[in-house]
C-alpha cells in the first residue's frame, strides 16, 4: 500500500487526471515509483522515463525486467510486468 502513496504520474498530462485507481499501473524504475495508464505501451513508458530522469540518448531505448528479460515495446507494460515490479531503462547497442 505504501508504494501506491509514493507513486507519481509518469506522463505529465496525467498530473491533474481524475483517473480511477483501478486504471493505474504502478511500477518502480531508477529508485522511483511511477504510475501510468494500464494501456500504455512499454516503448512509450521508456520514452517517458527518459524524460522524467532527464536522460537523452541517440540510441534506441527499451525496458528490462528484474529477471533481465526485455519488455516488448509494442505491448502494454501492464501485460508484461507485475504491479509494483521493477524495470531498468536500457540503451540498445546498435
């Protein structure tokens, strides 16, 4: 329950949102707790995390789970990660 109270909206557009708690997906990244809409893709989440953390990169970004598995950018993050799970923002080696 504590993690839900610390969570901040990942998307700046959601700061004043009256989104129901049941529609929010809460996760951890880089020692921070964020929430986003459950239907947001992992690729969009990676871009928003980079913006929040003020990280810029010319390389493609992706999210990795604690297990080391890579999240698919075209699928929603909530379908690939458990609620409250940890992801790491990574750069693709091209």
